[in-house]
């Protein structure tokens, strides 16, 4: 009986570590907007991106280059897009929609709509990565956002490169 329990325990530990050693990450892509100095004709003057990974201390910033801002993700990662004002505590940046721009498909749907979650006053978008971009162009998408729930909807076209699972 001790041998069976020992073998079962060993099998259980191996199974547990093999399943959870390839954990998914949540990547939060934050659109930072200087709402007091917003320039709708040149978004790079008043907008930037910052991406953070839940399973590490990794942070990637756009450094003024919005169109070529590219993050790396893996299959099964969850990506959350949210907006934040860098110049006002009361301004609300709503993520209205994420829309696929090229033929590289990484999500279930071509369009991901923002919505309010929980008690939040702002809209965020969320999707799980299903497919990788190996042998294909990076996933190019449009992020549509609105400031203070009124006026024009603005868009930026960043990218995501999805790596295969190890």
C-alpha cells in the first residue's frame, strides 16, 4: 500500500508541475493619454503605451513610437487594454474597440469591444490569445478610444507578436 501511495504521490507531483509550469500571463496594455495637452492631429505627442506582464516584472513602453509599438505574447495569455490619463485624475479613457487590421488572427473574434467591468467607470477590452504568429506577420490591430465619453473616437495601430508555446 505504501508503494501505491508513493507512486501516486510522485505521479501527482509530476502532473501538477507539468500542467502549471507553462502558466498563462495576463498582459495589461495601458494607453496613457495626456488629456490636458491632447493633440488629435499628432497622437504621438500626447499618447503612449505601457505593457506589463502579471508573471514577471517585465515592462515595455512605446517611447513615442505608437504605430510600431509591439509586444510579445504567448498562446493562452490574456491581454487587457485599458486607458488612463497622465494629467487628470478625473478624465476617463474608454477603450471602445480592438479591431484586427491584417490577416494574422490571434483571437477568436476579429473585433473585441470594450465594456465596463465591475464598478469601473471606464471601458476596457479583454481577449485570450488563441493562435500564434509563427511564419506570419505580427498581428496588427487598431485600438479605438474615446476621452471622457464624448467627442471623436481616436485610433492607433500597434502590433502583437505571438510566440508558440515552448
